[in-house]
C-alpha cells in the first residue's frame, strides 16, 4: 500500500512538470530551427516569460509590429500553431528588416509579412493579440516616419477583437523625455506609454517585472556597450473592452 501511495505521489508530481516541459511555449523556445544567435539572446530577453505573460495560445491571430527579422516571430508561429496565424507589419523604411521578414515568412506557413509607412495598422482579420516589443519608443522618432501615437493606439484598438490584448515591452526611460531624448536613448517612460494607450480606450490589466533591472539608471542609450542587453525593461498588458 505504501509503495502504491508513493507511486501515486510521484505521478502527481511528474504530471505538471511534464505539462510545463511539453507546453507550446516551452517547445517554441526550445525549437532547434531557431538561429543560434537568437537562441543565445534568450537568457537576456526571457522569451518564455514574455510569451506567457502576453498570453499567447494556440489558434490565436497575432499582429506583430516591427518583427525586425523574427526573433519573436518564429516562437509566436510555433505557439499559435497551424490553426493560428501571425501577421507581421514592418516599417517600409527599414529595408533590411523587410527583406529578412520576407525570407522568414517564406519558411513559415502560418506567417504573413507586410510593410508600410511607419505607424500603419492594417491586418486582414481581427486580432486576438497585438504585439510590439522594444519598438514603441521608435514611434516617437520622426526620422523613421512621423507617427501620431494616439492615432496609432486607437487603430490598434480597432484592429483587435473585443477582449483582445495589446502587449507592449520597452526600455524604461526617465520621466519627461523629449522626442529628441527618446531618439538619442531609444527609451520611453513606462507612465507615458500607459497614459497614451489607456487614452485610446484600453485598460491596463497586467505588468510583468521579469525584465526589470534596477542597476540600469536609465541615462545611457540602450546601445551603449556598458548596458546593452541589460537595460531595465517593462512589459505591459492592455485589454480592449468586450462590449
């Protein structure tokens, strides 16, 4: 009887561990077809935590802004699976990224890539999830294309299904940064993003702390070698009202 009880306990413990190991997100991160340089960035970028926090699930329709060659695109594709789809949209001024995205989409059956003027929001069907990582601040940089970020956020709101999620991850900046400061540092203050996105009708429902790094004092450009890859970043999850 004791051995039987121990066996049941072992099965009970193993089951959730196996479920985690076999989850679509874990499988996506572990996908051996991902380029080595992207996989080597995982320790700093924490893609499993990012995907889980955003709520990516099989069957979803995802709109990914500015894939930049597809670090997250590949994993989003794996997680949403054959019943889901990822629609990427790139800034048409970023020619290298546009070409890299096209090459990636040719390999992935559930990924479609497009490009347009910066700030374009155009998807062929309503989205379950709109996704922008480390690029919201770029919408403030005029040389990439002049964008009205409130209009952009409102367009994202319209593109989502009721109850859909707008996920934003970016580098924390100090308060009261000017657009010139944002261009120099490639950072934007978390409170500014929350103010703008909620003004478009969204509700903030979650904030991820998994990339917060208090050692970053927010004064250096994100490309400075002393801080690159180790910046303080916030993850924000907004939801469109259901009715």
